[in-house]
C-alpha cells in the first residue's frame, strides 16, 4: 500500500512547477488575460514540447511518453495552482482521452503522434446550449451523405480552447436517435468548410471557451472514432473529470495558502488575524476539504490507471463532485479571510474564485455527479421489492473486500 | 501509487475473518452486534469472556512492539483487523481503552516494571481500563484538572472528581491525570497515576445520556490509594504523558470504522428505497453526498496508511477526527429525514431506540468527545497551518 508518488513522478511535478514559476506563476495568466487570445503560447511550447506534456498519456507506440493518469493528476494540480493558460486540459485531459477511449488503433496511430509532438492541439466539442451534460441534450446531427461522407450540423458551446484548437472532436447523433443512443464522436479539422467558431466572453478569463457552429460540415464517414457510442465518450469524460478534479485541488490548495499567509501578517486589534479562532476555524475547515479533495483526486487518478472501468468511473464521479464543491468553498472563503483586499481586481483571489465557479459547471455540476452516484446506488428507480442484488455501499456487508481496496 | 492490499495482507485478512466467523458462529454466537455505543449494558459478562478469547488468540496488542508482548503488526494489518471485526459485527469492545490508549503509553513511557506488571493482563483481555481525564471544570481545557494526589509514605492518596469516564463501571483500573504539586502553573505539577478501581475510596455513578442509556460515568475519588511507583513518567510530568495518550487516540481503530459507517449508510439506502424517500431528488442528493463523503473518508484513510510506517502520522491525518465526526453526525440527521414521520417512533417503550435513531442521537457525541470539533480546529490551525496562538 503506497499512496505517494514515485521519485520520477515527483520530479515531473517539480519540473512543471519550475516552468510555471519561471513564467511568473499567476502573473503569466494575467498577461494572457490582457492579451485576449486565451493562450500562453510560449508557456505551452515549453510544457508541451520541451517537457513532453502533450504526449504524457499517449502510448509510446504512438509517440507519447506512455505515462498515465497518476502522472497527469500531478501535472494538473500544478497547472491549477497557477491558473496556467495552456491547452492541456483540452488537448490531453479531454481530447486525447477521447481518442484513446473511442478511436480504433489505426485512428490513434493516425492522430496521436502529432498531438504527442505538441504540433497539434485538440478540443472536445460536446456541450450545447445550456451546457446540459446529459447525453440526451446533444442535438448536433451526423447525416450520411453520398460518397461515404457525413454531414455534421449543429451548434456546440463551452468548448474548452475550441477557438484555437487545430482539431475538433465533435459529438453528434445519428438522425432520429435520442437519449444516449446513436451518439458518436467525429474528428473534424478546425479549418474544414462550414466550421465557424469564436471565443465566448467569459467571467473566468483564464480559461477560453468557444462556440463552434457546424453548418453541414462534410467529413469522411471514417472520421467517426470507433463504434463505441456514448459509453466510450462517457469513459473519456470520466478521465477528463479526474483531470479537472486535480486542477481544482491545485487551485484550492493555493486559496488555502493565500488565506493562511495573509492571516499571519494582517494585524487587527493588535495581533495577527490568524490568531483569532473565527479565522483559524475557517481555515482549518478548508484544510480538511483540501486534503480530502486531494485524496479523492489522487485515488481517482490511480483508479483510472489501475482499477476496473466501473471503479474508475465511480471514483471520477466522486472526485468531480467533491473537488468541485471544495474548490469553490476554498476560493470563496479566501476572499472572506482577505477582507477588502480580496475584493479587488489586483488581488489574485478573484481569479481563483472565478476559475472555481466556472469549473463547477464545465464537465457537470456537483449536483449532476451526485445524481450519477445516486443512480449507481439504485436510488430513484422503482423498488421491485427484491433486496438481493440491490446496490449498496459495498463496504458494510458482503463477502468481498471493499471496492477500491480489493 | 499502489492502493491494493498485498497477497500477504489478504492472507492475514482471511485469517482474521476465519477466526471471527468460527467464534461468532460457535461459542459466541449470541454476541454479534451486541455492545458498543448505546448497547454497553448488553451481554456484559459474555463480552468479558469474549475479551479473554480475543486475548488468548493473540488479537489484543496486535500493533504493540513484540518486546511489550504484542505482535508488532504494521498499521495496515491493524486496520485490516478492525475492518474484519466491524464487518463480522463482532461485539463492542470493553478492553479498547486499555489496549489502544494505556498500553501504547506504558510501552512508550512506562518503566520496565510497569510494562511487565500492566501489559500482560491487558493482552490477555483480563484487565479493563478507563480514562480519568475530564472533570466538571476541565473538559476541552484539560490542564484545568483539579483532582489532586498526595504521596503519603509509599502511597498516593487521590481526591477529586472525574466525569464522562467511559466504562468506569466495568473497569478494573483507571489512568488518572491529577495535580501532585499545589501552586504550580497549569501544565506543570500534573502526574499520570494508575489507580485500581475496586476500592473503598472510589465511587462510580453512571450518567444517563440523552440516548437514555449510560456509557459515561462520574467517578468520585475520596482518598483513593495507589502505590507510589504507579506513576507513568516523572512525577509532575503528567501533561506530556497525557498528550502522548491522546496522540494514540488517532490511531488504527478510527481508520477501520468506515466499515460500520457503511453498514449504517446501507441501512439508510435500504430504507429510502423501500419507503420511496429516494423519489425526492433532494434526498437522493443527500444520500449520494453521504456516500461520496464515505468514499473520500476511506481514501483519506488509505492515504494515511499509504504514508507507510514512517513513524508519525502525516499532517493530513490531523483532519481525520473532524471529518468523520462531522460526516457521521450529518448521516444521523439524514437517516431521520429519510424515515419521515416514522423516524419519531422508537422500538419499544420506555425508551428503546431503533439502530438509526441510535445513529442519530449518538452521533451528537462524536463531535464532542476525544477533542471537540472546536479543539480539532484549534489543533489543525496550530499544527497543520502554523497559525499563531490565540488570545488565552
């Protein structure tokens, strides 16, 4: 039993941190915000090409580093700490995960090497108006067209880095299907005819979201990634949620650190405010939440790499719900601990607060993930009166060892 | 990152499980689920025999060093034992205070003579202990203890009152934090005495709690006697010893308790599915939240375990008590919401509670005993976050 990281994994994390701090930390994010293009291309080149992060989870046979979600969790934590404006979540956490989960071996061989080299960025175009993460909310269609082609039509929103990605992975459904049926993901070059896209103005200016309009975009039928349908996409989203959860941990830790540091130096009533229990207890609660969020994200990363698919998906839902709430709470409370200075544009607290808010809805709200968990527990479905086989915590009874520990 | 138990650990688990099943299907077949919070009055004598059976099989003192008569099992094995113990619904322990609090203290800070005198009977399950810390005027502010002891010849004479003393009515011995030199500053002049309970100078009065049952007692010392050498650590150094004991309270037993929490949550899920409470999306959200909280609690525990056997528990372990006690209290509240109107109807007059009602009412104590939530936050603020001391 070992919950920690190996020396190599720690070294990777330290390298990421060195590069991020070398770029100025949060100051780099502020520069990118002011420039308005949504990307720190210099920083991305360093991370993606020099450090090889673009190919982090891509197998070696496809030109990547062949590492996994345990390493990715450490990287995301660091990116979240400084709000780095790089297309890592979009290209690696979401798009690469989608190609790995849905694409055939041939498709992976065709697409992944360029991603691994950091030459191509990619974005997952999944959500639509309202951002409902339910698969039933996908209305974009993929209609068969003559000559072995498909016409994609619809409007995608909240596409992370969708304004700049070279490659779009578009979730669309076969005509006449509903719910989770008939869904597939298509590989679309961003420059294809009929693709119109623009960056959406967002409250959180550190993460770029785009709207992508597909006006009968014509792609070869073979650009459909595999035939795994919604389950393959859902698996990729679970991976993406683990990545986001780890980013949330990094941000939440930074919020706690900011609050603790300030409470030690800010004096009122002749003493540091951190000596007052009102402040101490607030920060102590944040400490418990940050450490618990970290346990959740690390476990989910481990499960993504080593556990069964069901365990991994379940752990991803838990981490998504817990870390989403924890980050928002930590970011909100650090503003409160800072008082007036925390309400200013100049202080970094609002950047984390806005990132935390946006992250809560990016891949499904905590409430959405809790409902997912409830469904896994067999809640809200008709009770047929039979107790045997009813899902449960799996911890309290039964012959097997606890899931996740077995 | 390696989060699976090894084959050797699994073999140990199987050994524990087989032993428990054999006992609880055989000689002790009536003891499953007996005892524990709210049920301490149940099967008192039979559970005393169970303690001896645990001792004879070598399960007591699993984590103690071999030199102290234990098996020197690593934390992971101890947790496995606790998990299997809970899973088998083995009876509530009577000897846990001696085993998990006093014994490690004596093993670390006691004299060789004290170790030889006190550890073997605890390991055999023959001697039960209680903890004489809290007083009417000294709860969270433990340094305020007023019980005093005076050395008369070769005998300590103890006078004062302790309160909230679990198992005092069953215990053979008590470790008593008391004041041995008058006029000293608060944390000084305290000593940690080992006092036999069965003597004229001690009166035990059970306290009826809001649950209607009595786990806690008041203990009155009126010139109670104990030999001069029954002091752990130096005379006047009792604060340090008392704090060492408290540090053991965060040990292995709390890491395995998620198994019994899970059984409670299972009962709530079961109830919600049967009475249709799960049709309410808010109830579903809260049950899912409880389940998520329990999973995270488990992963927190694995993380502490996965820290390895490198001496002290890692920093993140400081949040454990606040986390589980808060979670458990909320679980009790959720149970009552799920049951709706039926939550109000107890098992039987005059005041027999259902298991979920016990969870609801007992969990109010979780955030008070063993360091209240407020004290936990103070500890986190000071030790984990390095915040400056507050005005005192």
